[in-house]
C-alpha cells in the first residue's frame, strides 16, 4: 500500500513537472466510448434507434466525445509551458485510422487541446477551430494489420495452440451457458468478447443488464476478453506485424528531432484502437490483464538530460496517471537502451513485407 501511495504521489507531481528539457512527444490513444459493434441475438438493447440515439454500430457516443475533449484539456495543462496554446502546423501532427470513431475522437481531443483564441476565433462565440487530421499509414498504425496475408494464418495458429485450447476446455460450461441464454450456437472466445463488449457499454450508459449475466459479468468474461486481445500480439511475429513499423517510425522520429528539433512537428498524435494500445503495452512489458478502457492514452516523451537523451512512458487510464517502465527500464530510460529493448519487435518496411509474405515464421 505504501508503494502505491508513493507511486501516485510521484505520478501526480510529474504531471506538472517542468518541460524545459522536453524535445518531442508521441501520444497514442484509444477512441472514446462508442456504441456496441454487435449485439447478441436477444439483446434487449439492440434497437439502435430506441437505445442508441439512432447511431449506427461502433459510432462515437456523446460521452466518447466528452472523454476526448477532457483528454485534450489534460494534455493542454500537462504541456502548457512547452506546447504553444495557439495552433500551428509546425507544432503538432495528428494522425488517425480511417474509422469514424477515431476521426471524431481526435477532433474532440484537438478541440480540448487547441480551443481557438485571439485571431484564431473565426466565428463569434465559437471557440472551436478546424485542425488538420491526417490518415495514418495503414501498415504502421491501423485497427488490424493491413497488406499482411500471413497475419490471419499466424492468428489461427494461436487459436489452436495449447493455451487457447485449454481456455476453451476450462470455460466449456460457460460457453454453453452463454449459448443457451443468447441463442448463439457453438460459442467461441470471439463470441465471449462480443458479449463482454456489449454488456460493458450497456452497463456504462446505465441500462439494467439481463439477470442471467450476473454470474459472468464483469468476471470471468472481463479476463477472457483480455485473453482475446492477447491473441493479436501473442508472439514475436505477431508483435512485429502489429507494432513493429510503428516503433520504427517513432524511434526514427526521435532521432530526427535530436538532430534538428525544428525539422518537424514536436508533438505527434495517433488516434487508434484498443488493439494498438494493447500491442504497445504488451511489447513494453506491461501486458494488460483486463481490456483497456475507452480514451486510455499513452505518451512517449523524449527529453534531454545532462548526460543523454532519454524516454519516459506515461499512461492515463481514467483519472489515474502512471509512469510505465519499458521492459524494466523506468525513469529517464536512455533512447539507445529503448532501441535495444524494442529491437526484437521493431521492423522496417522490408522486414514487415518478409513477415507478411512468409508462411513459416
């Protein structure tokens, strides 16, 4: 308990730390709260018009917009003495996957980060301003790896390995129980995740869940949902495919900023998905034991010290801000060490293509 208190005090203090030695920041976040992507067949809240304000599947809710507006305000406060309050394309480069909810989350986030002031106010009594949002490279940053035929084959190997077949055996009774109550034949771990996802969101918006779900929600299906996420970056090959080009990009960006801090924008933003955050957390030695929440955010901060260029990694989950180690390297991890610690999962374009074309990894 003492350790936890000290950690939280330290983290709270670091949120307001001086940014005099800050060179560059890479932020990665999950989109805000959305409507369910799917419903089980007899879900009482499956009517989108009646229960979800007419929004389609997987669309950002008003709460999701509020979450990201607040996150943008948090970033503004955190970097207020480093990131100018007046928007300039020289300061920030924002990217998103090509999905409605990530586009909208980034827009809400940028509104919180850059409310229009002074001569950037373009309409009376309106402090919102349009800020460019660029498409992320689909191989580098997407909900699922793109242009990679071998990805699905590697995933199928995980589905049939000993760990996941044992999960299916261990929870066979639960699968049958879900099947009976949802009229879903042959329930799999994929179906369990779908159930978790819809129940979580329905619970968050205040809907009364069906009584039969009390024996499985939130546990054990929360833990099983985390196991489902883990499949996407289960081994080195899947990690390289999922996040290897991203690391190659941001580490190269840090090198570029060290060589010339004025060469490009000093703040990079990536608006993405739970899969993106889980892949990063897993490969820095912070494998999640539960699904990551909506609007969870990571910041990689590049700083200059008297002795080296260092990287710090922070995560904001809900109201809690925590510093994370990078495979055991904690406060002020030298950039050279970060590169070594991530070298097993970092790939360039040639390496990515080799992984994706290979059938024997």
